[in-house]
């Protein structure tokens, strides 16, 4: 009778979720697991060891070595690598997105552990979703590294000095631990990589760190933060305090100084964001008490008002004995997970739960190349000793002996051998996506190569021909379609008059859509006829043959 | 006067292209390079060491270690990581695709070396482009590895025995060196990885190798091929000789036996192809003599009829002293590159060119786990000695000392530590793409989860409701849109009547298109009104609010 088993379902595969499963397996033992089934749902089949993620950027650690297969860590837990569609607390059911077959999958539970973490909020700053590179997940680290190589490649062959400068400027937003570590590793990487490019010089590189507060690393002692500030500056990072990211475009980061003064535009093709975060969307929709987007739990990690519902990690607001709410760090998540497992086991055995008693051991932040800052049990350490401590502590915390060995080997190789500058292309750039422009920015210019069609979502733009305004564009207007078909350079210039959001349809996707989606061809043809004047339109556009050819030519790889 | 320099332009970054640049740098020396400029164009900034690519599948070698940055190998060559748009032999110009700025880039040349290799031809077998996994480039290796982990994950949570069997079946098409090596590594990987999955057993795995000829490895001695055949069979690979891949769908590989008999359908979600190849599309368009898609050159690698034009590697038909045309292997490409560099240097110094005199040293094929076959200078070796030879030869051929060390370390770790089963998601599955179905195949069934809309490109399908035929669909028809909007399961079943090609538009892409692309909403609404009957349509569909909401809901990550 497998249905008589008690089901513990864990949502999320970060430190909170995976460590809950690990401890639960250990506490219940082989005997306990005959009566209890543990399942865990996560988008990926691995745990990311977050503290080492920044080292993926510089390549000091191999990408695959900062992650750990969840099945290895919790071998007796059922792992579902799916997206979660819906959490139904009333009926004690979680619905997962379909996998290879389009059949819905519903999991029932007796105990549910929420360990979903938080997500980056890209909705507050215009253009962030479209043009900024987030830095939170493993995929982000990979994409960022490839992007860095890509802009160096481009800069190496670029002849225009303004574009060259733009390609060689890097902006990181967020001066907390993750922003500082990201900026430090990014800086190390580009300054090392630039040496293999024949036409680039290290002094052309510019790395800017934006921090809205009065100092970097507000989480740590002021003296240590000052130390970190000096180290980063000496290594070439330009630190802008009291400065906030206002908007991002494909060509610039717009920043505003708190001391007043209008927004400044930093020309760059690389804006990395580590802030702000917001609660996981599934958490926001749950009918339970929340505190700034985190689920409120009592000292034993039970969600108020629901039996059998627990929350740990960054998505939980856990009260500490010192009166404050647990900060969102790995060390807290891991201890909460251990307690959560113990309390679930206690509840299964009808024993009373324990209370969360941890208040933090210390703080560690890496500054790249043999330097770090640490505040451990009252001691403040900086420089090389802190860096050695950083590596020793995190290596010892890394789950699994084989991983420890691999990371150690990576670190040794990294000291001995040159770093890589290979770029693996992960996106083909042929998807329909949104783009953001700030007032005055040029969408495209006369003579440009044309490989996209645009539709205005929000805002206004003007079309000019050698300075003479031809017309203005507003929401719903389509432009840029002629160059797609005739394979000629852009015949006019389009410039944003206000903040402007566009949907860009690249050539190949356009060919597919126009051929296959009903209604598109007809309305595109009427738009073109209007833009081109009747004769040309008749000749170039209306023939269905042209559409088919466009499609065939661009369907090949 | 930089424009007085002689320009040597190399197209392609495989063995042929990169080794030409390397040898040319060495031959010309610092002095020669003051009068001569070498440039190389390749899509990626690295050379892939093809012979080791199969080991990326099993994870024996780390992905990044089978590649080598071109700039490190040829430090004095200008590298352009761009796609090539056009080769103009008459005007001695090559046009590159635009990079970060939409400006065209044209390169002039005095000497042009064609080293573009060949590409996989996915146009001959229906469904190959849409559903087969190619195995030729580095990205293919990565995708394949991730796909293998993905299907194991799916199988582990799948309750339907038919689907489970389908997920655990793997088909590799092509019994030459690359197909055999790919099948061997794939087989090793899945049989090792299956151990960490709680609900999977090794005997459920099925790996099938398809070979159209009478034996595998036609390139090598028959005795060795028989040895390879036995080893693969003993390790669980099912070898189907005289069998050809006929069509691929998302759910099956259709194969036909040469001995007659109708096509057989092997239920699988993994069909890997290593055959057939076709000439690079840029080569096909060039106005020069060709021999089965390869550019015809004379013994000194000059393209007939053009001065200053050279060709090496898989895209060149090079006559050998033994009367045959050079086979497309790395050892030949490397020697051709050396000769090509020497002959260009000779031509710059007005010396006569040399003639290609190499006829091949031998053949090596890895069979995975400590076995291989080798035919070297008349000797036939198999098993462990051949495997040691294989590793020793290729390691010694790998360019760069640091790479050799890294690969050696990978091999040692691989013997000592467990292999990884992590899956990095590289595609988000939200792009508009084409799908292929064979007659009788179900596109979707009643009760399925609906997250895509379909448009018929070619072929016919029927819509049924509990067995009763409602209507038939043909080219241009749209279906499946209702489940997208109402978030209800599919209300009817759609089945292919003939071979059927569809364009599938996933939910998020659909939301964007319908909101932003002119004409789409109107025609979708009229289609729905027809499908649903007037009342429902009015209520559910026509309100623009609904579209906007669909879009907003699915725009979030």
C-alpha cells in the first residue's frame, strides 16, 4: 500500500531545499523511509554552490564544478526537474508543468516545504529585462562569461573609436556582496583576457561598480568595506557611490547621482545587475502571511495558519533569538534546513518541535586575485589571510568529496596555466524579443545593415531622411520592414523621442511568421504599400513568391 | 603605408584554416609580417579538436578542454568571429555579417584560402532538421549531453510504460567513424548515469546504431570492423546493418531495412545524426570547378582558374600522388594547411610551389571505455593497446602544452571520480519552431496540456472528438489556439493523415505576437469565432483585455 506513505514535498533545489532533503533522509533512516516518501521539485537537477558562482566568470573554477547533482546529495529523494505551475494549499496538491508528454503532473503532499528563494526583479528599471545581464543563476554566469568574450572580440575588430570604447566599458549594478564579487571577478577576467587580443590595450578597459548607498559592502564592518574599496580601485574598478541605475539600453547604462544633477549616460554594451530581488512569483500568490515578500514562519519554521506547511531559506521570514529576521544567506538557509528536517521528523513521531537558535557565524567576501574580507566570530581579517580563509571555509562546506577535489584541482591549474578566452554561443539571436530605447537614442541610421523589423509597443519615435522629419511613430506602428526584404541598407533614420519599447523581429523569424501565421502577410503588405508608394510595393512586395524566397534563403543554417 | 601590405585571408577555423595561419606566421616570421597581413574569419573564436569531441558526451573530457582559442595558436593573425555573408572572387572582397553595430564589414584580399569544411545535410530526411540532434560541432556535443540527462530525468518521473521506453531508447544514425564513436560514448554515458536514478534500471536502456552499409566502419580493415562490432554489441549497442533512417519525428525514428519490408518505427525521443554531409553553402555558390561539392584544386592546392585562390581541408578536392582524392580527415587537412602556407609564402617570394605528397598515416577509432581500433602503417591493432595508442597520438597532436595537461588531468579524474549527470538548460523552448509528424501520429490528444498553437505548413490532419471526425486540416489552417487562452486541456484530438509539417508557436511567443504584430489578433479572433461558435468567442476571445492578460501572465520569467 504505497499510498499509506506520508509524503514530504520540497519545492526548490537551493541550499534550503536540498539540505532539508539530505537531513530528512538521514534522520528518518532506511526504516523511516518505508513509511515516508520525500520528493523535491526544482527546475534544474543540480544545486548551485552560490558562493563560488562569481569564479565561473573568471574561469578560476570550471562551470560544472560549482554545481552538484541533487540525486547524488539526496539519493533516496524523488527529484522532479520541472517548473511548478500551481501550489494548492487547500487541496494539498502541487501541479507541475508538462515534460516530454503534454500530460499534467500533480503531486500530493502531507508536508510541504517552501524553499523557493527569491528572484531578480527586472521590472523596476526600464530596459533592465531587455538589455541587462542578470547575475544570480548558473546560466547567468555562463552567459555573462560568453558575453564578455564576445565584446572583446567585437572591440578587437571595431574601427569606430566610440563603439570601441563602448564595447570595452563594463557596468555592474549593486555594491553588496554579490555585486562586489561579480565586479572583482569580471575585472580580473577582462584584464587578463585582453592580453590575447592584438589590437586591445589594458588601459582601454573601464569597469564601473554602481552602489546606491554611501559605501560598498553595507553588510560588513566599515573598516573592511574601506579595505575592499581600496583594493578594487587599485585593480582598476571605478566605484560610484550614491549612484543608482536608472535605465538600461543596448548601448548605455543611465545612472543618477543622489547628490543631484541630471542622469548621466555611460556608453556600454555590458550592464550586469545583482539587485534588486523580489519574492518568487509562486510565493506572492500563496494565501499566507508575508513580510516584505517572505513567508512568515514561527521559530520552528512552521508557516502561520497552515498545518504541515514549512518555509526555509531566502523565501522565509525566520525570527531569530536576537530579535531580527534571518538574513538571506547560505549559512542561515543550511541551518534552517537542518532544523526543518528535524521538526518534520519530530512531527511524524509526535514529538514537539525545536526553535531556530542560530544568529550567524560571520561574513566572507572575495575580492578576486588573492584578496578577500572576512568578519568571523568578532575577528576582522582582510587581504591574503582572508582569501585563504575564504577558500578553506567554502571548500570545506562544499558537499561531496569528489567535488572538493575537482575544485582544488581547478584552483591549482588556475594558478599555473593561462586562462581561457573561448566563447561558446548559446543563443542564436533569431528569437523575437523586446528592446528598450531612451529619448534621443538612434534605433537605426541611414546606411545601416537591416536585419530586423520593429513594432512600437510604447513611446514615440521619429523617422528622418538626411535630417528632414518624414513622420512620427507611435504604439502599434511597424517600421524597418523594407530592408528585410530588399536586402538593401536602411533608407531612413529612426530616433526615439520618448522612452521607447519595441518588439524586434529578426529576419529568419519574420520569414517564418509571414509565411505561416494568418493575417501577417496581408497586413504587412498593406503597410509596405503605404510606406513605399504603390508601384514599388506592387513589384517588390505583393508577389507571394518573394515571401517564400525570403523564407527559404534564411531557413538554411 | 599599411595598405601596401599583401593580405592573406583565410575562411574557416578548423584544422585547415588555423594550421594554415600558424604555418604562415612561422614561415613569414616577424620580418615577412611587416609586408603581409594574415586574417582569419570563423564563427567561433576557437578550434575544435574534433577527434576528442565524442568524449564530451560522456564527460570524460571537459567541454572547454577540447577547444583551443585561435588567438593563442596564431597570435599574429587578425581573427574575425563573424558569419560570412558573401565571397566576391571577382572583386577580391569578403563581406561579413554585422556585429554589435549594424554596419557591414568588407575585407579585401590578395590571397584567399577556402577552409570552410562541410556541413551536415538535414534536408534529405523528413523531420531531421526539426527533431534529430546533429553531432558535428562543439555546441552539438553540449546539447546532446544535456538532452541525454533530460530524457533520463523525464523517464525517472514517467509513469506511462510506453513513454518511459521511448525516453530510454537512443538511436544513432551513421556507422562510420563519427557515428561509431558517438554511439560508443553515448552508450557509456547513459549506462553509467542511469545508476543515480532511483526508478531506472540499466536493462531498460536501448541504444541502436543504424548503418546503411553491410558493415560498420567501412573506412577501416574488415577484421578491425568486426572487432568493433563485437565490442559494441557486448556493451549493449544494438547494431542494425543495411538499415537507413527514413524520417524523424519528436517520438520516433523511422527506419527501412534494405532487404525489403516496410519502414519500422523505433519509438525514441533521441535520434542523433552524423550523416550525411553536404558542401558548405558558401562553396556551392562560388564560380569555380567542383567535384561532388568540393572545390577542385591542383596538386599545389591552387583553385583551378583563379590566381591567389587556395582551398584546403574537407571543402577541397585534393589530388593525391596515389591517384585518389584526399579523404576528409584531420591528418590530411593539417598537411594540406602546411603545404598551402608554404606555397603562399613561395608565391610571395616568386618561388615555384610544391605538390601535395601525403597519402595518410593510418586510421584510429575509439570505442569508448578502454577499447579502440587502429590501422597504423600497415599494423592492425585493437582493444586496450589501440586505445592507449589512440590517446597517446591524439594527446601529442593536441596543440598547446597547457591543453595537453588539462586533458591528461581530465582523463585521470575520469578514472578516479564519478561522472557528472548535471543538465544545463541552454534553450528556453519558447521559440517559434517547425515540427514534423508522420502519417497516423497524434499531434495532441483530448485532455492534453495545451501550451502551443499550430499552423499547418504541408500535409493533412484530422480533428476528432471521441473518435468522431470533426474536420480535416490542410496547409494554412490554424489549430490548438483555444487551450492557449482558456488554460483548459485540449478538447479534441488531432492526428496526421499524411506526412505533416507544422509551425508551433509556444504560449509566451504567441502572447507577444498577438499583442504586437499587426493583423495577427484580428485573424486569430476570426478563426476562434469560427471554431468556438459565436457566443463563447465573444465572451472569451474578442475582448482585447484577455490578450493583454495572456501576455502579461506569460511574460514573467
